[in-house]
């Protein structure tokens, strides 16, 4: 029992007098990737609980949702990573590690694409909703470098999902996308977000959500192959409609206002 | 005889040497210093002293100042909230105990270094005001047979409710001072308070100016603690008191709390790294006895310390005699 407790408190080294995480002594040594912060299981548990509470208390703390995802997802991320390895396109993504940010996107090229293409629609989504792909926080608390990339990719792909599903970035749209992601990835953070997100909705929105949007999102989530396996950067020219057909995503019920 | 002469030279040039060290930045000048053994010692100390610690990280000395500045710049707005969370509000008790130990009387000139958000300064003002009022009440009670004119004059002379006390809050960080000034304004503190931007290793004050020098939870962030102690010695009047409230080595290592603090920092303030630095810098700080010796080295006498809350913090006290 004492050893179990000790192992929970001290992650790597077993020196009782210096229980700080072993890595992170001097700049860069022992860190698996830049921005990595090694944490003990106790710290991860506290972070998970604290971030969940804070995210509910203050929904504008997006960083808390990111922390929740990192601290609760270790098992699920492994499953996702293995699934990506089995798929040819997914394996390529894992190998090449593309990142989606304003510096890597060629906005001029996307602008020049024909209307209705995936790239053009994605750009329109960014403009209309006034979001940028650079607001995603870097991964910090995942203790495996490949899994850290997987969760980073998941975050960066989130905006693509908005485009594919045609959902805006208001709270209703975000909840619908969360349900889709929960069914697809089974990350605990998505499941929690999907279940607790609606807590702050009005009765009317809640009704629309439960009666039409959630069943639609769940159905599409089940039908579509894993969205992390798509090499989006190579599919900018593909017409959005064709991409939707390929994934089996049907048109959303028209009630959701706002554009995607 | 050679020995006593060098001893005399040593004690004479001790203070002058430290000032010379500050003023001349050229190592060449130091090596040509007439006192041989002193010069050699300085050079070797200089070589060893180019690196220092920032928490558990090893950084150069120039870097440490900048990094510490960034930490406090980012935590300034949530500093008080985080103090409450991390110490469960007990930090207020520690600061109250510091004031009680100080027991300042009206007329005291206090220098509070690294006192950014003003906790010690405000407590000091409350304390001397209460003391001054108590004294005045006693005076009035003792003088029973006053004429109406004399009583009226006493009420008119109520300008200085502090009895001439003054606290100078000095901090190297602009953000912390801003937060402190705002707090003072919100709580209505005006008289007897001054805010100065300054470095504890090189204070912008003349010699022999203050009655009391305090530094609460600040000295572990200073790059050269010995210089800060020497500066403290310089600006105090003879008979002046040095008081330091700082984290110390615990008797029962509270392992969990050091793990919890960065987590709290992340959840409440969105800032893991600053609180990780805090935890590491506490670990790196010398023990009660070692710090006592450092204070004695700076020239203070009658140095004592008192551990609070089983050693989590300690108040060190010394006198300039």
C-alpha cells in the first residue's frame, strides 16, 4: 500500500527526499518535446479534477478544457494512435507530422481555390466565425511524444470538423461537434464536454439539441471513418460535397443558425 | 606583525570594498587591488559566481534577474489570490506575527523591500496608527484639567495620525508596484506611504536612513543575497533592525503541497511555470542556520530566527549596532 502511494506521488525516481519530477532539471534535458511538463499521477489527477471544475465554472477558460483532455486521455490516445497506424493515410500523418497553423497554411492558395472546395470553405469558416488556427494551446502534460502529437492533431483538426459538419462556433455548434468527436474518438474530455456542455443552455436550445442535433451527430459519427486519418492538407482542392459523401456525412438539420 | 595588520585592513576595507565592487564593473581593476590575498579571493569568487540557480534550472546570473522579473510580472495580478490559496490564508498570520515582532512605535521609518503588493506596508500603517491613537488617548485621560482652548487645539492637531511614521515600499518589479498602489488607493491609505522602484542589491537610498528594514518572501528571488544583506546593513541607522520573513526548510517535509502548488497555479491562474519556480526556489533557499550565518556575515549582530508553522517559514532578525 505504501509503495502504491509512493508510486502515485513520485513519478520516475524513487528518492523520498526529492520528490520533484525527475525530468526538467535543466533546460531541455529529460523533456520529451518542447513545452513538455512532466507530472506525477497525483498531479495529473488533481489537474483533471481542477480543470473540469474550472471549465464548468468559467466556460471561457479554453485552456482548462485542453488540460482536461491531456490529463484524462492517455489510454484513449493510444487506441487512436494505433488506429491511425493501421490506416495508410493516418500512418502517413504520423510519420510526416503536419501542423496546421497560419504559418503553414498557404492562405493565398486557399483563397484562389474554386468555391465549394474544401479549402475555400475552410477559409470562409475561419473568416465568418473570426477564428484562427493559431489559438490552440500546445500540448504539455502528455508523457509520450507521439501521443502528444496525436492530441495536437486532434485539436487542429477540430476546425475542419466544424467545416465538414457545417456547424458554427456558438455554443450550440460546439456541443454538436463535441458529440461527433465523442463518438469518433471516445476521448474522456469529449464525452464529458458533450454531457456537461448543455448544462448552460436554454430550454429551447436544449430541446432542439436533444431532439434533432444529437441524434444526427451520433449517427454521422458512427458512420464516418476516423476523422484523424484524413490528410486534410492534401484535400484542399476536393469539393466539400464530395468529401462529405466520402465520409458519409449528411446535411445538418437546417435549424442551426449561423454559418460554417 | 603581519596578521593583525591584515586583519585590520580586512575589517576596514570590508564595506568600502563592497561598494567598490558595485561601482567598478571592470575585472581588471579588481586584480590590481593592492591587497593581494583579497584580490585573489575576489577573482576566484567571481569565476564561481557567474552561474546561479533559477529554481532547479542552472542559469547565468544575468539571466536570473530577467527570469524572476518575468515570473512576477505574470503573477502580479493574481498574487494575493494565489497566496491565499497556497497557504490557505495562513500567510496573513505570518505577516501579522512579523509586525508583532517588529512592534513599531509611532515615528518609525520603515523600508519594506520587495514589498510590491503592500501587505507589510499596510499592516505597518495600521499598527502605528493604532499605537498612536492609543498613546493619544492615554495622554488625554492623564490630562484631566484642561481648558477649552487647549482641548480644541488638541483636536485641531489631528493632522498626523501616524505620529511621523513612514513606510517606503521598494520593489524591482513595476507590475507588483502597480498592484500595490491600486490596493492602497482602494483601501484609502494615503499618508506615510511611498512607492519606489529599486533593486535590493543596489538600493537608491543614502546610508543610515531607516529604523527597520523588512523583506517578506522576497530575498530568495534576489540573485546575490549577500549583496542585498549588505545593502540592508548600509541603509539602516545604527540601532536599526533587519527583519526577514521567508520560506525555510520544513521539519516534516510536506511533499504533497509542493506537488499541489503548480497544479493550483495552472487551474486558478493558467500559469504552471511560475508556481513551479516558486516551489523550486523554496527548496533551494538555505536553511535557518545557514541564512543566519549569512546575515551575520553582512555585519548584523544579535541575529536570531523563529520558525513558524513547523518550519515552513522563518523570521530572521538582526541588529545594526
